[in-house]
């Protein structure tokens, strides 16, 4: 029995020793790796610089009181308001009293002017009959002119009070959201005091600052690639302002964000061309195998085996990167699964990432 155990242990040891001495490359070649591939492209790329920017509203306004008074109503914070909607009210009572006084003064001035006008007509008739002196007529005409001027002044005061009374209701100059209440209900505000900050959300842009050297390349572009914590997209160029700050030497560029649902105030980055475009051989960024001393890619040869090609990285634009080396357009380059590949290892080409992860053959092999 003891001899049997010794023989069994010796047999296991020999098997393990054989397994450990199998060459690593042979073991690798016995198990084809699942990979995703795409074709190496020949395309036009431009060198780009990533510049920072912010999503902004075209209208971000602090709405101020146009008359003095006590606040009796303010729109709620975060409320969506339409253009012309009342967003704040001042107590109209003091102005209402002034209105009644002005209306009475205007009526009195009208009566005085009407009386003086009738006096002018009466005295003209008397002068024609030589019953009174012309001096008396001239004095009456002067009184009539003063009465008309006084009436005009009272009418102007009345119109001003009516206007001020209308100003006790602050109306939204555009559709937007109440972003900030700068005063509280019950407070007394003076003419010109900001009450509400209103932000238009329907007219959104991105503001970014680019180097002046990018000016002529921006003129040749219709849109820019932008990135944020919410993803990436392309936004049309709306305005280029070719005036730089004397310190930063940066010019402002505005992008149209109306088709992109990103909130106002979001920080973004934009890829701005800063050099002429050129024809290059390019691969997706995911194809690059980055090591401390070298960068390479894996090309799939006619025998369905991985061939590691050292490359030098050039310019990049979006997800494409220029590569220089023994690479030709049309070759298949590994974009997923390259991190575990060995040179010369056989591969199974999967059509999508799901098939790569699952190892299923249903997605199709090459």
C-alpha cells in the first residue's frame, strides 16, 4: 500500500512538471483570443487643441425695479415663466393715491383752460365792437396760454403716474427660469434695485476661448467636437469674435447648443484645429497598446494571427489617431482584446463587444 502511494505521488509530480515546461507561446496558440477589429483608414486629420468653455444662456438678466415701493409678490425660485408674465409686484397703493390727485388736477386745469379760451373769444368780439381796449384782450390771451401750458404739465404728470403704476408689475422680458430671488417679499426696493435673476433656457450657447492662431482654421470649420461629463457631441459654430484679450491673447467663439440638452453653467471642452489638415494613416485610439517604452498595434494577417507592429503616434482628431509604421490602409487592426494578445497568437474575430465579452460564436468569426 505504501509503494502504491509513492508511485501515485511520483506520477502526479511528473505530470505537473510536464505542464510547467510547456512553452508559453504554444499554450497561447492553443487558445485563439476573441477580438474586435476595424480597418486601418487613410483620412484627413487636423491637429487640434482642447480648449475650455461653458454652456451659457444668451439672456441671463437681473430684472430691476423701475419704481420704488414695497415688494408684495415674487415668482418662485425655479419657476418657468413666459414672456410678458408678471414675476414681481410692488404695492400700488401710494401711486394709486397720486393717480387720483393727478386726475383731479388735470380736470381742474382743463376747466381753467376752457374758461380762458371762452374769455378770449368773448373779448375778441368786444374789441371788434370797440367796447374794450386791446390790452385787456392781450392779457386774456396770455392767461389762456398759461392755462394751456399748465394743462399740458398736469397731463404729463398724469401719464407719468400711470406709467409708474404699470411698472409696479415687473414682467418677464423673455421666456425663462427664475434662477435667483435677489430680494424678499415685504422688503422696500428703490428704482434700479435688482429683484430677480431670469435666465433664458431656450436660447443656449457655449462660450469658449481659443488661441488667435486657430482663427483661420475655425473659419474653415462648420462645427466642433465638444466633451463634458454628460458625454460628447458636435456643436455648430455660431460666432467667431476675432478680438483677443491683451493678456490672454484668446478670442471668444460661440457655439449653437440649441440641439444639445446640456444645462447652463456646465463646463465643457472643445477640439479646436490649430494646424492645417493632412492625409494620414489612422486607427482608433482603442487600437493603441501603450507600454512604458513603446507604442504598438496588433494587425491581423491572412492566417488569422496577430502581428504586433511598433508605431509612432502623430496628430489626433476625435477618436482617430495618426500612426506611422509598417501599417497600410485596409488592414484589420485589433481595437478590443489587444491587451492580452501575444505576437503570432491565433484570433477569433467577433463582430461586436457583446460577442467579445461572452465569447459567443453567434456574432460571427473570421
